C-alpha cells in the first residue's frame, strides 16, 4: 500500500531530524560566522534540541494536513512517561550524594583488583555501573557513569581516541547491561508484560550473557589504553567540597528508589522529584550543581522522538515482519542506530504469533545496537549531554562515535549469538 501524504510527510521530517542529528557541526560554524544570530545557530547545533525542534515542525505540518484539533489529539495521545522519567531520574541520580556514594563503591571494588589503582577504577566504572543499571534503571546508570568518567577521563587532557573509545563502551555496556532484570531497559520494558518475560527469564536468556560482554568490553578498552590512563592518573583531583554525610546519602538513595519504584506512574515520580528538589534546597551544601539543564534537554529530545516516532509505524512494522528470526537480529542492530531500540521492540510486541526465536533475536539485536548512535537508546542523550563539552568543538562526532562503538557492539553480538 502506498503511503499517504501524511505518512510521507512524517517520514520526511524523521529523515531530516536524522540528518540534522548527524550534522550539527555546520550549525556551530554558522553561529561563529553570523554572530548576530549566533545564539539560534548554536541552539540548532545542540543534539539534544534536534528531535524536539523537528517535532515542532511536524506538529505545525499536522495543523495544516489534518486540522488543529486532530493534531492536538495526536500529540496528546503520545505517552511521555519515559521522557519525564528520564528527567526525574537524571536529576536525582546526578546529585552529589548519589555520585559520591557511587564513587565510594567503585573505589572499594577497584581495591580488590590486582591492578594499578587508576586502571582498576576505570575498568570497574565501565563494568559495575552499567550492570547496576539493571536495578536502578539504565538512565540512572548512564548519568552516574557519565558524571564519574567525566571527572576521571573526559575533563583530562587525554587523547581523542581514549574519549571516544570510553564513550563507545559506556553506551554499549549501558544498553546491554540493563538486561539482567525485566524493568530497567526501555526495549525490554516494551515487551516484558506482553510476552510474560520476568526477571528470571531475562537473566537466564540475556542477563548472564550481557554481563560477560560488559566485562570483556571493559577489560579490553582498559588494556588498550592502559599506558595513557596511568599517565593521566595524577591529573585527578580530590574534591575540595565537604564530604556528603551518610544521612544525606541515605535520604537521597530513598528518593532515587522511590523514583524507580514509581517509574510507570508520572504523577508519583514527579511528586517525588518535587520533594527531592525541596529537600536539596533545604540542604544546598550537599546538593549543589543539580543537572537540571542537562536533564531538561534530554527530556525534550526524547519527547520529540516520541512525537515523530509515533508516525513511523507504517514503514517500520512491515520491514520487521518480512524478516526471518535469523535476519532480524542484524536488522534490529542496524535499525536501532537510526531509530530507537524501544520503538523496535514496541512494534514487535504488537504482532501476534511471533516465535520465541524471533522474539529473542529482536530484543537481543535491539539492545546490542543501542550504543551505535546518540538516538539508539533512550539513556544515550543523558551521557551525551554530560560529557560533550569536553570534546573538540563541544561536539561529539556521530561518525567517530559509531566507529568507537563497533568493536564493543560486535562483542555483545557474539555473546548473544554464541553463548
């Protein structure tokens, strides 16, 4: 069936948003060339703005194509729980009490390893925090990993190769590291209820394989850059602020746990967030520098993806359904890079009569490809937003990120296919 004009328009907007995502550099150069409008061009150079901006373009187009009221009904029909949840979890997980607690855990685990302290800390951060995402959710794990590695890698005068290799492993490990349970990874959440996949099923079919791949990726990148990591270890600085007391850590952990507990109930987790903001205002010494701006930008990005992605079913679903179980694994990896892994698995959940092999291949491919681009996995924009200022030109190259993610992605694919 030929697509309608509305379908074609939505697909065109989606394509333009993708092109914009991978080509933000020209807008940054335009901001310098035309300083009078530099602010606007700089805004368009922000990857986190892209899908929100093009969602606005699509909504304006819908006003003309289907009318004001139908367009509003479509926008209102979208589920914005995930963008709202990512905003809430980023703010709480990125607070200093949680960050210091995470650092303490990483340092404690690093002491166990018979390695140089800097190498052990780097390796543990790349292995422990992604697996922790299976319990505190992937967006929280991404926030913690990005903030911890920002101070230990990205802020230092290390090579660009080390920065991209680290980011590639973080993105891939976070994407697969959330599969130990049935509630932490967005692509798993989309199918767990429909297909009756509980935590026991996830761990037996996916989790232990993902854990092995996460560990292998962390060890390999640590070994590859061991000399550079050791050489820059002295550049790390101890925090000059007062240490967060244990009571404040416990209180913030309870706020984080409440946000995770009510992850599917926006009214509840947003209420918890507001309580947390009040608590942090009451004790500003221990809650300075909340990442509100970064969290808002990421939520805007994901909300735009929800609006635009809702009209792509007409071409994505037939594409998935004409594939075999063997082909869908690699197709899901490729499609995830240019869409979103949760969108793929959601479409799969709508189809009746899929074989167990097809279901496994679809989800395994979706989580495997979640580190290839910034839009491949919902938590990726969170990490991108936190560390991008420490890359040349304040921009993370989409092509370099893709190349850096290929090796850990292949290791993950090997684990899911052969183990």
